[in-house]
């Protein structure tokens, strides 16, 4: 079903007038695809969706959930984790506390991967972790840390590629961090990891730092790809503001800081390091 | 010069053909080529590098929002959809699969058609599902040109056949002929 550009424009305007959500700087093509999917799933026109949103606040929230893309994996892109090991971990070891922000954490698989990773590096105890997302329902899922086996088992080899890299060393079993029950279709993150994460609603489009702290390490992977270039640059500015000097930002494998703010970071692979004030 | 481009899609049985096409391109093509192939999710590395061996043209797995540059070949990165944006940049996403595929050939074709309009050449190669057929339809809506690889020559013919069935295929050609068409399209500046 074809949706007119005017309809999408109207949808965005209505949303901005009814709620705090502003989609005007979302990347046009992927946003259009979200709209097409919503229209198909609801089996009605976008005009119908707009009408319903006006009268029904919980339907509005449901549409926001459907707009946001919730894809996260255990140890996505092992190569990036090995870079983090090399570039970031040694510096984090020098700190007394590590403030970690996982922006756009979705259902949390990558966030828990990071906590496992921190634990293997002896850093879990001193790490304070915040996971944020625009979608409150997905944050509840993240806090539970229960995942469907059938959707996640294919990423388990990534665990080995990141944590079991030295052949002479005794293999770290999955069971150290997860209870896996294939018959129940369940992967459960162990409570000692669940207890280490705090989850908060945060909208990258409009919210600044709502955490009353700065961060040593921000992870935001495959989230900003849904925004246009201007908004991406604004958010990179916001991340920079909220990093401690020498702090780290890690983004997705096919993402890059392209605006002028890139001059205020040192780039090593997918790891960006905030330069100190005097360069 | 006209803003024009070529998009190529394929899956099973298309990798060797893409290698061949790339190796026979002129040294300078002056237009961008976008290639969207289905491949194994785990095979994230080495793809562009393998293609680069046989080509003097830069082969790139793009970064999100990177500007399109003529004379580059862009390969959809594994596990990402690749969109052509109206501002001349490339957009990536990890939304749901479409036609069981990410990257989806349809999404690349449709968005390329919206940007390049009648100045787009779309080519569909050997493959095992009907991804690309909707893309072909969109290219024709904008009066672009569409070519399907001769199904008799394909390792797997489902993909070109579904494009042909859709009545939106201008020409059905062998690889040898497709290569000639590409060379003509590149050299022909309106």
C-alpha cells in the first residue's frame, strides 16, 4: 500500500501536537517503512491510524512501540568487542567507578553482554550501568532478562568469539551468566547481572542528560541510523557533553561521526575517545 | 551530467556473476553502482575485499548517511538494509527482514528508483526467492530500465522468473549481453 508523503507529514505533526514524541528528524526511508508496516499490521489507512491516535492515548503508545526498531543481539559484531578490550578496558581499569550508559538498549541483550564482559575483566563491581530506551515496555523486558531461545541461540557463538578467545584458557561456560533451557525456549540472564543494571525511559530526540552524572563509557549502536544527519549530529554533541574527559563512545559497525564534533574525538576503530579540553 | 546509477540484485548463484561483471567494468565508470546480494548472516567479513581483488573501482560497504560518490560501487553490508536517500546519501537499517531477507533487494531498488527516476538501470540475477520483483515494478513506474538474467542461464531461476512474471522486465539477457548493456549505459551520457 502506498502512503503519500503528505500523510506522513501530517502523522508526524499530529504526534508532535499530542505527545512529547517528535519524529520529524527520523530518517525518511526507514520511517516510511515503519509507517507501511503499521498500516499493514493494522489493516487500515494511515488516516485511520491518525484518527485513532487522537482519541486513544494507549494506542498512541502502541504506535510509538511499533515505530521503534527493537533489534539487539548477544555480543553483536565480535570484532568490535575485541577493539573494546584493546582500546577501552585498560583505561577503565584505572578508574574507581565506571559510569556506563547504554543508550537505546532495547531488550537488553547487548547491555548484559557488556556486563559479562566487564565481569570477565574484573570491573563489574565498580560499574554503574544505566540502560535507556524510548520504549518503556521493552525496558521491562530488558529488566527481566528472559529471552526466547529460538531467537537468540544463533548469537551464542559470539559469546565464545569474544570471551573464549585464548585456546589454552579454560572455557567460560554460558551457564556462568545464563540459564539456558531449550525445551522451555528460554535463555535467562542470571540475577547477579540483572541486579547490576538500572533501566530508565529516555528519548534521544529531546531528552538531554537526565541522570545527574557524567559517563565514562556510552554505548549506542545501530540506534542513530534511524535519524537524519542533523539529529545524529545533535545527539553526538549531547554524548560529548555527557562524557567525562577521556571517556568512550562506541557506535555501530556501519556508523560514523561525520559532523564537526568528530574533531573533538579520537577515533580508534569503532571506539571514540573524548579529547581533553586542551586538545 | 545526468544523475544516474545502476542497481544489481541477486542471491543464490549470483556471487560469481557479480565478480565477473565487476572485473569487466571500465576503469572509470562515473556513476555509482549499488549491489544488494543475499548472503549468510554470519559471513560479515571479506565480501567486499574479495570483489575488490578484481577491480580498480572502489568497492565500499557504506557507513550510514555517507554521501554517494560517482565511480564507487556500494555493497549492502551483511544484515543491514540499504536505502538510497533523497538527499544523495545512503541510509542503513536493521529493521525486520523483508521477503525473509536483510538486506532486501526490494528496498534498495525502490529507494534508488525514487531518487534516480528514469536514469536508473536495474538488474536482477540468479536467485531463489521473489525479492526484487516489487523493486522492478517501482523502477518501471519511474520509467527506468530493467533487465533480468536469462532464467535458462541462471543457477537458480526463481528470482528473475518472478520479475519477468510481474510484467516489469524490459529485457531478458545472458550475462554476456548484460555486461554489454552495462558498458553502454555507463558510456551513454545524456
